[in-house]
């Protein structure tokens, strides 16, 4: 995404404030809306996370949401479903997604001040992990985690999390979403498993 691409800014209640360039949004900590979607495979009882491309400006090579992105100035939350097809080649309609509500996130470091209202969803898919078509400039690979290991991501006292192939990941390899965010997604998946 270009730093000059226009993103709709909002207040914390979601009221529209007007479009601003992405660079300004992230430099000044302006609230904006994003689409987040986790893919849950009910057949294997796993959650897929993406490893971000090394080319990404923010958090390169780190583990993150299966598919996510900013909503552009002319987009609605429903338009965010395009991220699934763009990033991992998964085609589905908005009404097939399971909404998990809105989570607020604020992250700040020397180069980024990100204030997001995240519209969080689950998508169901049981296709093989190697059947996804990845957008290489965005996604390096998809990694499957059991529900038990996914739950460990929310526990900040746990240093390492293991995927379904036996590979271990250090906590510092995950994009730093708050524990409450990971727990919220885990609870949503639990409802889906019942």
C-alpha cells in the first residue's frame, strides 16, 4: 500500500472525520479502521496465521492475522473481504464471515503511531495449507497452530509457541497485538467449535 493512499480517519466511536494520506495517519496517530480476518480450519481444528513478507515496511517477517488491511477512504467494512482473496487467494463473501466485533488497538514506536478500530472476523476453510495462493509482496507463508497453541499467544508469560509441524516461534516473532485481542479471537473460535 502506498504511503499516499487515502485512508478514512474516524474518532474512537467510528464517526467519519475525513480522508488522510496513510503516511499522515501513521505519523500523527489518527484513528482509522481496519479489516482483520482469521482463518479457522474446522476439519483440522487449527488457526492459520500469516508470516508477513520481509518486504513489508511494518513488522517484516513477523507472524500476524491470516489476512488484514486498512480500509481505504472509499471503502466500507464489507469491502475488506477483498483482503482474503488478495493476500491468500481465499474467495468468500462477506456474509460467510463470522463477526467478532471491533477491537481498539494503539501501537507506538519511533517510526509508527498506529491507532486502529479493528473489525475482526473469522472465516472457515478446510483447504490444504499449500493450496492457498499467497501474494508474495504481502505474505511469506501461512502457518497452522492448534487451538491450544493459539491460546498460548495471549499468555505473555509463555516465551515460545509451536506450530503443527513442530516448529517453535519466539514470542518476539509475533506482531504485538495486546493479550486482550488474542483472547477475544480465541473466545470467538471457541464459540465456533461448539
